[in-house]
């Protein structure tokens, strides 16, 4: 089972557990409110809290999008309604309006509002979420007053406030963690794009510089027919110089703005360096790696060649760091007329998932690089055990880019 599927399974299980707990609390409220016959007043004291409790389910049960504006607005409306019901019950009870105190203030509604505090703190829009969380917390704190104003009920109110504060703290913590991870992912993707641009710069700079030099030399040997040759050579020279300037501007934009203008660029490493890479891995790791090549790897587009090298490097690094029990690693590179296929597979312990392989930022950056070329990449447990990293690069698309 892949990591996204596993996360969805845990979410479904948590939702089911929440519904079961909510249903048990609702049954308790129902049983406590119908323990004896107290007429229409008792029925109202039962139906209104039950209705508010049910209204909390669409808020705390689903998984919301980050920064949702509807969520805190709905939570504010629900908290206001709960506070209004509490105020109405207290006023009628104190004023002798015939409304008898309920046997329970609505545990299902309390639990539902605490869940609302959590989801609002986790997913709500930043400007509205604090107000909605505070309003729901106040509603939870005031709810025991529907039964009475004894000291024990006040203590219950304080306990519910603490529960709401804890839910808000957990939601805020998860929100901060998610925001930090998103920033880290964005940084990794930006660094990967910059590295990709540097690779392209090195390759294009090498060839375009040759064009410029040849064009400059041709101007001196074309004296026999200057009318036909000089103009064309000047155009070649101009186009080459413009390409070099454009490439340097692009790298300057992607590179760290604090880096020196002439900071050295990363050298190219492609499929021709896979054998030294595997040899170096065998010299530093206890697990042996074997390289299998099928097809002619000469003449590959530079972006495909360098990206394939990065895939193998990531797979070997992953094995070294997270599969100390592996006995072998197979690196397979196969070229077809339309695709370059790369696989790194180890036979380490099964049952590992993507989170168990570290934070996954290396794979995230690699995915950004592969997808930029129109390719695909997957990582997960193999059918026969171990861990498999697969990448496929379209050759015809890469050549036409």
C-alpha cells in the first residue's frame, strides 16, 4: 500500500472512530433527557442540543482545504447559536418560566464543538480562525450552565475549556508543522529547478561557445565570397551571443541572489558516469550494487542523462541510509526508441513506507525534475519485497523541447 493510500486509510479510520464516539455521547444525552416524562419543556431541552450537536458534524468530520473561509464563518454561526440556547435556558430557569433544568447539558454538542475548535485552528482562514475558535470555546465553557450553576458544573465548564484549548493547541501545532513542510518542499523544488538550469547552462554554453568561435574564425576564411558568407556568419555569431546572454540571465534569476555573479556552476554528471557512481557506492557501503545497461546510452539529451544520474544517486543514497539490512542493490538502465527507463531496487526489509525513508525532500525535488521533462517517477515497496525507485523519461519529448 502506497503512502497516500495509507494516509487516506488512517483518515477514514479516525473519521469512523469519531462518529462512533459521537453516536455514543448522543445516545447518553438521549437516555438522560428521557429518563422521566417532563412534557414539552423536556422535549425542547432534548431536541435543541441534539440539533446543534448534529450541526457540528459537517464541520469537524470532513477534511477541509487549508485557509478555508467558510469553515470559521460556519463555526462562528454555530457557536453563536449554542451560546444563545444556553443563555435562553439559563434565563428561563432563573426567571421561573417553567423550564426545568436538563439532566445533561449535551455532551455530544460539547464534543462536537471541541472538534470544531480543532478543525478551525488547523484549517481555517488565518484572520477568522482565532475568533471562531474563541467563540466555540466560550460556547463549550458555558454549556454546563444549562443544568445549573453549582460549583461542580462550573468545574465541568472549566474542564471543557481546557479540552477546547488543547484541541486548539493540537490544531495550531499541526498547522505550523504543515506550513513548515510546505516551505521546505518549495525550497527543495526551487533548488532542483536551479540545479536543472545550471546543468542546461553548462551544456548549452559548451556548444554555443563553439558556434561563436567557429563563426568568428569563418569570417577570416570567407574572403573568397564575402557577399554570401559574411552575412550568415554574422547572424550565427549574433544568435550565439544572444543565447549565451539569455542563459546567464536565466541562471542569475534561479540562483541565490546573494551568490557572487561568477559563482562556479555544478559540473555535468550523466549516464556515462553511472559506473563510477556504482563503484563508489560499493566502496562505501556494505551492500553490493550491480549496474545493468540495456541499449545504447550515447546521444541522450543532456537533461535526460543528468536526471537519470540523479535518480540512481537518490536510489543508492536511499538504500544506504534506510536499508542497512539490504543484501544487494540492482541498478537497471534501459533505453527504448521512445523512453529511457531507470530502476533502483534493493532487497531490504519489507513493510517500509515512504515516511519511513526520511522526510522525502530528496524524492520531492527529484520528482520536480522528472516531471519537468514529462516523465514519471514512483517509489515504494516492491512486489517481492524491498524498495523500488522507478523513473521513465520520454526521449522524443525531451529531444523536441
